C-alpha cells in the first residue's frame, strides 16, 4: 500500500525515452469504484493541467512515477468528457468519515491505495473517535466505501471503534 500524499509532487518520467513528463499535482479517484482513475499532471508555469490515466502508469516508485509514454497524457477537457465524476484527492482531505450506523469516526487525512491496481485500501482518519486507518473489511460485500461530496461512508466492520471511545 502507498499513501496518496507520497505520490503528490513526484516527477513523472516516460519509460520509452526517459524524458520528464511533468509532476503529479493531484490524484483523481473514482467515487463509485473507489480506485484511482488518473494523475493530474502539472506542466510548466504557464502550461494547463493535463491528466494521465492510471492505466498508463507502469510504476509508482519511491522517487518517481514511471509511465509507458508521454503520449498517454490527455487534456483536461478530453478527460472530463471521459470521466466526469472523478474526485480530486486534494478536495477529499478533511472530509468527514461516517459509518453506516451514522457514527462520525473522524476526517480524512490521507488515502492508502494498492500500488498495482490503484484501488483504495484504506483511509487515514484523524480528529475523531478513530485515529489511524479505516481499512477495507474482508467479506463486507459490495463497496466498503462510498465517496460522497460531503462525506465518506464506510462499513461498520471497517471502522472498529474501541469500546472506551463509544458513546
């Protein structure tokens, strides 16, 4: 697993020729499937943001993101026509995390994802009843997380609240 915040600011390099494509400015997450759809690429000072679809990512390295080719990067308008419901990671921080039983367990501090699939594995939560990770619960059935514009809903199995902190 890797924290999304650790990807932010990393240099993106094309495997085909070793050229710098840009830097990761943000991460786009599918609200329905709870997986990374793409990386927002910051170019130069005057360059507009572009998007690199996650399936173009070859490796999320410790020092750089390796992509197959710079040709995979697309413009923001083209991206929106393909994936209009992607949520920016930067807009998710501090969003409340609530269980299916209606208990607020904290707010998002970071998102942990699978290095290979880009699927969200956990939310790092703070400022509430749970401090730490709210992870996918095995056998929860369906999507263990729902990412909404105002809150993230998690299964009760995912957000185990210690007995002494329950109200």
